[in-house]
């Protein structure tokens, strides 16, 4: 029951009304299928990519997470896709919808280093990155690594910490390295940040800076389970007598395998007219009168990487328009900003992105 996927793509117009697509301005409604037609014939598929090991590994991870988590298949797919695309994910939902435990289970199903950081209002950057400590024996300063030095980092309630602490993540999320006292320290690969946050309306939360939001490949919204899933949760809780049995989860994929899978995803083919399709979609966000801030070139690259990951997960070594459409909302919704006037009217980024997806013509 992939209720999350349905929720991500539902019509979010205020009062369930459709708004006029013509109000979206220039949506670059171009027949991109004609452009690049002459070059597409030159694409060769002789060097097929063997994705069987990747797919088997993904299935093992899903089975392990499914031992504990009920439903949320869309969220799990996006978390796996973010790892394959070597990107970070921001998970948002109200308390109690399995944000933190899903990230922990994903990390536990992978045989890689894991570190959890609980963000609080008094957390300092040095608590995350590490600090230089004076060694009395040799009269020298030595760097003591912080919890950020791991392969998968779970940052719980990232919007509970002020901007100064959040800014400490800028360099490490983008460049996979940190600079302390003029010295650079590189992270071991893979390096993936999974962050959870409560809705901004909740008390005691801080809005994440746009520069930090742009460093997350996906923003994943988690909704409440449906009736059948709620019943299954209660049945499992009853049978387990209150224990979540997280110790049943087995690690399957090593660091080397994950790095290999990321390399395979990089080799997935995307044809020239589909690259133009991504560009048309991004340009449409910049020309949209409902958006105060459109998507940057980093968003274009994010859709490219995400669509390749989704294609590989489906066993294909080539990208389709559906892979791009599937990537659009989780990649764009946290990168664009609605104008204050439209925000007061209840217009959301998801709503506008969905209309843009429908307006930009799909190549045939």
C-alpha cells in the first residue's frame, strides 16, 4: 500500500479546487521530443549494465526494514534512491510516524558506520564536527573527531538547533570534508546524512536556511498510516508484547558494495531530449509568478541523479520520463519558495510543482 506515493502526488489545491494552469506563466511547454531526435539514434546500448546484484541488495534491505516498519513504502524507496544517488535526505512528519526508526533501520541493514546526533537548542558546532584538544604529553593540539565522522549520519530533529549549528553542516554535506583550524579532514565514503524534522509550525523549531535545504537531495514527507496499516501496527505490537524487535534486522551491504552500486547508477543512460526535459522543468520554476524563488542548477543535477537511481532500482540502465516525474516533487519541494501572497492563500510548493509537471510536455 504505497500511500506515501499517492500522498506526494495528490492535488493539494486549497479547498480541493483546481486552479487555473494558465496562471503559472511561462512553463516552457515545448515539444522536447523533436529536439535531439537526430542524436538519440546514435545512443548505443551495447554496454549493458548488470544491475542484478543491485536489485538483489535493495530487496534484502526492503525485507529487513519491513520486519519492523508497516507501510511507508514510498519513503523507503526514496531513502534507498538517495543512497544510490549519493545524496542526503530530509524526512519531515509529525512525531510518532516512524521517521527516526526508519532511518535507524536503514542504517542497520547496511554494514557501514553509523552515528546519531540529537539536535537541541544548546548544541554547538564543535559537538558535531569535533575540536582540537591540547595534549599535555607532547605539548601539541590534537584533533578529536566528532560524531559526524561516520558513513551514515542520522540527525534527529534537525530544526531544533539554531542556524549557527545547522551551518556547521554546509561544508561536510556538499564537499564530504570539514575544515578545522585550517586543516581539512575528508569523510570516508559513502557519506550520507539522513535528517528528520517536525513541521515548522511546531513550537521550539527553527526554519532551516535555504543554503542547507538545497544540500538535501530529497525532502520526504511522511503521512499517517491508513486504516489497514494502523491495524497491522497494533497486531504486531500485540504479538511482540510491546517490543519493536529491531535486533532482528541483519546488515547485508558493505561499504564496497554501496560504492559499487553508486558507480553503476552513474552509468545509467539518459538521452539528450530527456536532459532537455529536466531543463524545461527547472526553467519553469524560475518563470513561475507563484514562486518567489525558483530552482537552481543544483536542483537540475539532483533530478538527473535521482532519476538515474530510480531507473536502476527498476532494473533499467536508461532513464524514462516517469523517472524524472517521480523525482520532481521530492527534489524540488524544499528548494522553491512560494510568494507571500500565494502562501497566504494556501498555495503550496507541491501544488505548483505538480502543475509544472503536468504543463511541461513529456517527450515521446
